[in-house]
């Protein structure tokens, strides 16, 4: 099975409350914040690795190709993924300002046509823009089926068909899809037994984790030697057509008042009755 | 003049309340531009479901009875056809998992840009300016979509459910468009919906949420639920509690779960990670019950009860019961 995993970097999402806006409101600035792999992409990458390995024997049985679209230093995000276990990477050089979910989907369409993967496994959203659009547009551009918010994936025959459960805000839905197809992941894709690839023993359980696997020292060393192909939008024959134009940014108003610390339930009830008037 | 197409969301043959948030958006835009809005009711039992939407001021209720359970692959071609045959400036649905799954697919078919999960819209000289939360709600961006037709999903907490305006809309059945190849490679197997006697999370006036610290499904039931019911609240949870299997996934509040904005939000044993705050910091009054005074939930809490939840929650439940 061959899986294409698009990844991007974002300003450290655990410190998103430190993101600032320039004085004229025209830009978001994340100075001082580290770049991290978009956590949603890290989940998809972990799922893709689980789909393409024999976990018991610790052996790769398929191929995972990472793609990143962005400035040159985005290659670090690719190396980080390669250290987790992927085979190779593709960097599509572009200015962040020239990208939106539409352009990203256009570029990924071109790459998918070239690479012919069985699955493209995207993050459901970028933790900076929170758009949740690229994966769905890509699926339609390719005319491939898509399962958004996948929480459980079982391959039925050598990675050509999948039974997939997806999360809904009213519950869960089960679908059967045939490759080539597109997935995005929900949080639950990281559960110890969320992925059954037909190679890893069915009763195998991954350790509990709320993120992707750590790269071993050996993995980090090997990643430096793995191939990363560099290309451009022109090289791929893509004429980008941005459709979203941001005019200005603001920070949300701070919550008024300050926190009142209380020691007893009686005090709390009193405050809720007389001050907040919610009881 | 901007005409708007609202795409209704059905569950078990009835329009979900999320549809009324999309109608509120449609009213705002059409009132500001002297346009009109239609509602497309698509899915099994569309005609019956359309009846409940007749009093909301739509010009026409379009119905499309697509059989066989929802997939975006099966629905999107029909929505795209309706969009092409009429001169809508905007197509809108609620930013539920349904809207976020379907609408970008429709947008791709008609070459439209998407403004997703918006919190507000403003019309200036006929141009629509959308405001949307980014960075887990830590920045608001204002943007325009540069394509002729625009696709929008709206945040339910920011677009209050429309109330009936009287009258009755015309109804018209539309053809179900041929599906493309993608639909042939995806098959709807089943759907499990969660039933609860409690109010819906996204609509409740009071939400009580529990975190990892509750330690088990039994404690959610025996410790937290009595408080939830004493307050007539909806129950929510942190990701850690859902991941641990204490409660089902549809209760998760946050960046990847639901966004709520009740009058009262009670966070029980929840640390207040940035991704959790993204889903609840718009609440009017926030109460935290946590034994660690330094927990980041203090950044947004109005009242912070420093206590062990296993003592405080039963005591608070009793106090609420005797007060009510
Ligand atoms: C990309 C991404 C998306 C995410 N999306 C979400 C999301 O949508 N929603 C979400 O909730 N999380 C989300 N998370 C996870 C989030 O970062 C936190 O890990 C999670 O919210 C922690 O849950 P918690 O507060 O229940 O657990 P913890 O962080 O472990 O906190 C437990 C709290 O309980 C307190 N406590 C312990 N025992 C007691 C007691 N007896 N009495 C009182 N207090 C007690 C502790 O002091 C602590 O503050 C996401 C993470 C990532 C990376
Ligand atoms: N610049 C990029 N390079 C590679 N993949 C991307 C990029 N931007 C978005 N993606 C992918 O598309 C997903 C959804 O992005 P978005 O529509 O921006 O929320 C992300 O989780 C990534 O998997």
C-alpha cells in the first residue's frame, strides 16, 4: 500500500494564545514561537505508518510519502516525518502568502496524479487556519471517495478496500471505500487498536498516546539520508488560483473581570445565585 | 442583490436545528442586499422534512429525495446542479460535521472558494466580509472569497437559530443529479446516532463537562451526571475523557469537538488546555472545579472552586437541588 501524507508546519499550537497581530492588523505574527508539525497531520502520519507496517515484526510493508508545500525551511517538517519512519519526501516550494486550502488541493491533485497512491491521508485541519477544507476539495478534484474524521480503519484485502468508521457530531457512521481514496483523521485514530491493516496481528495494541510516535535516534540519523525531491508549482504545471483573501486580523476581546477563587461549595452557590444569577 | 441557497441538514428524516443557524445567516445577507433565499432539503424523506421549514421566509423549499443514507459523494452533485441552475451568490450550511464534509465538496465542483466556520458576516457595498476564528480561537481573521459563487459554513453558537417569520414557502422537487465515479467507490454501511434525554450540547443553557480526573465511566455516571441533571444541563467532556472511553465522542468540547457557548459552563477536573478552551471560552459564566489552583482553566474561569471534585460535586448537586 502506498500512502501520501501532506504535512505542514504551524506556530506551536500549544501556545496559540501567544500569537499576535501586527499593529496595522494586516498580519498574524508568531515571533518567538517554535514551528511544529501540524498536530492533525502528525496524527494522519501516525495512522499511515500503522497502515503500512507489520507492527509485531517492526517491519515496513508499504510506502509512506510525505508532501509539504511551503518555504524552503519546510523541509525540516519533512525530515521530522521521515525520522518517524517514512520512506521519502516531496517539497513543493511556495510562499505561505500564495497558499490557501484551494491552492493546496490543486497542488496535491497534481502530485496524487503523478504518484498514484492508494490513499492520501491528510490532517482534517491546519491548526493555524482551522479551515478543514483542503482534504475535501482534493477528493473532489480527483473524483475519489473521502472519509473525513476517520476513527477506525480496517483493510479488507491488501489495502484495496477499507471499512472505516468516522466521527459525526451526532454519533458515528460506517462506510466501505475502495482505493484510491482520501482520508482525514479524528483524535480517536490514535487509539491502540484503531487500525487493522491485515498484516499486523489483529490483537496487537499500540501504546496509549495522544500524538504521533517519537523518532528514535537511529530514525533521526537515517532521515538525513532519505530522499527529498524538490519541485515548484510551475514544475507541477499548477497555476494557483487563490480564492480566499484575508483583509485584517484581530485578537479576541479578553474575558472581562478576573477569576474569583473560592474554597467552599457554599460560597460558590452564593456567587452563582447573587452575582452571576445563573441558579 | 445576493441570493442565498441554504443546504438543510437532516437526521432521521427531520431537519436538524443546525439548519436554522444557516437560515439566520441567509436572512442577514439577503436583508442587507435585497436578495432572497431558498432552502435545499436533501436526503431520505426530504419532502416531509421540508414541511417543518415552511414558516421561515424562504422563497422556495427545494426538495431532493436522495436515497441510501448520506455520503457527500452522493449528495454533492445535486447541490452543485441546483447551484448552477440558479443565480446564487452564496451557498451556506452549518459548520457541523455534516456541513464541513459536504460543502467543500460542492465548492470544488463549482469552482467556489470556502469561508469555513465563520462567526460573523458583514455586507459592505455588496461585498461579503466574513469573520472567522483561527488558531483555536486565539485570532479572528476577516476575509473575502474572490469567486463569483461563495460557499460558507457558519458556527452554530454565533448564528442563533432563526425563529419563524410566518407565511409558507413554495415547494419544488428538484432532480437528483447523476453521481460521479467517486460515489461508486463508497458505500454507506450504517449510522449509529446517540440518543439523550438531555438538551443538545450546542443548544443548552447550561453545560457541565468532566475531564480525565473523573477516572471512569462509572464516575461520570455516579458523580457527574447527578449534577448535570440537577442543573438541567447538557453533559460535555474533555478529549482525555473521550479518549479514555469514559464517554462517547460526541460529547467532546474543543478545537476538534463541539463549540459551545452556554450561559453557564462548569468544567469539572479539566485542566483547560488551549484546545479545550477553543470550544468553550465563549460561555457567559465559567465555573472551574479543580484541586490545582494553577490549572490553565483559571485563564477563563469566572469562579474557581479549589477542591477535590469527589467532595465538591456531590455537595454542589445537593445544594442545587435544595435551591431549585
Ligand atoms: C491537535 C489537538 C487537538 C485537541 N483537541 C481537543 C479538544 O477538542 N478538546 C479537548 O478537551 N482537548 C483537546 N486536545 C487535548 C488537550 O490538549 C488536553 O490534553 C486535554 O484537554 C486534557 O484533558 P483533561 O483536562 O481532562 O486532562 P488533564 O489535562 O489531565 O487535566 C486533569 C485536571 O484535573 C484536575 N484534577 C485531578 N484530580 C482531581 C480531583 N480529584 N478533583 C479536582 N480536580 C482534579 C487536575 O488538577 C487537572 O487540572 C487536543 C490536543 C491536540 C494536540
Ligand atoms: N502547505 C501545506 N502543505 C502540505 N499539506 C497541507 C498544507 N496546507 C494544508 N495541508 C493539508 O491539508 C489539511 C487541511 O488543511 P486546511 O484546509 O488548511 O485546514 C492539513 O491538515 C494538511 O494535511
